[in-house]
C-alpha cells in the first residue's frame, strides 16, 4: 500500500446533462493525500468542492477518473469513509446514543453488546456529550447535533474522514469549540481527512495543506498551500506565528483573483 496516496483522487471530472447540453462542473482534478494528512478544500461557490467530496464518499457518480482508498478503488459508499455534512441528518425518533449505535451495529455486527456500548460511549464522551446521550435531536442545540454526527462518523473507525462544511451553519462560539474538537480528534486518531470549507482561518487552523479551487464551470485545482504551522495547535499560538498572516494573505489573494475573474466572465 502506498501511504503517500492513501486517498487518491485521479483525473476526476463531473458532467451533468442538461437541456442546453453537457454542463462540466469539474474537470481533470487530481489530488493524492498521504495517510494521516488533513487537507482543506477552499474556493468560491460552484467550484466543485462538495462535488469532489461527494464523489470521494461514493454518493455522486464519477463521470471520468477514479477514487481509491488505501489502493482500493471505490464503487459507492462504504464504512471505510466517515462523512459529516453541514447538517448531520440524525434520525429524529432516536436518541443521541441510538443514532451512533445504529452505525456501530452495522460496522461491528459480530461485536458483543458490551463492546458496542463501549464504542458508542467512548465517542460520545470524546465529543463532550456524555450528559446528553438520552436526548433526541430536537432536544439538542445545532452544535450538539453536529457533535453527534461527528461521534457517529468516528465511531465507525473509518480509514478516511470526509467533512463537508460541517461547521458552516453554527454560531461563532460553537464553531470555535468544534474546530478545537476536530483538532483534538485528529491529533488522537490521525485519520486521513478531506474537508470542504469557505473559511480561510478555519483551513489554516485545521489543515496540513490547503487546496485552492478555480471557479466553475470546469473547475479544477488552482493552487496549493503547504501549511507547516506547528502542531499541536492552539489558536493563540497560531495567530502569533510569523507565517500565519502571510499564509492567510496568500489564500485571500487567490480567492480575490478568482472573484475578479468571475466578474470579467459574468
């Protein structure tokens, strides 16, 4: 197994057939992510970020190209990939505990009842929800619901974690808390992670590399920032690092250039 290509996105293209003819969302996008690396995808709306993530999750058909996890080409969704969306899609009639247990039962069918319970409780405790295990989604705040979604994804012990703007709808304080949680979980589990975000500061706080997407249609890889800010990370140390603002300026400049290009072609 090639650990430098643990998640291998090769020449991905996505084309939708419309009444006006083929609409090319994404064209010839390639990205290799080594084992345990945390990569963020940024770019303007319509640049194919979520399309890439959904193809990697096996939830969206690939027009051209391939996705492989640990040298095995994927064909549809699977437990080797944990996915967290902007809305966690919890079953409203189940408690937080039962929502996590649902996935655990499918992935560990031969584990004992005690072993399954230990897995569920471990991850609910890890996300700070040990006091809310019997609450149903309507009794939880949006941030707590997202914690359940994160616990559910990690409890499957996937090879790859795919995060599609999981903090995009949260208030600033909750967002910071969950960013810290993601940093903590990644430090503990070293899961290879691909995350879609619109937030430049979030990308710099979480990632090892930031992948910048060109505008759609026919979006593709535009630039790569190697984010070598030291780990373990905390927000204040990061802000005081001499490379933080140059890196931030690089990302913002790229996005501004893409915005200008969009206006020219409007």
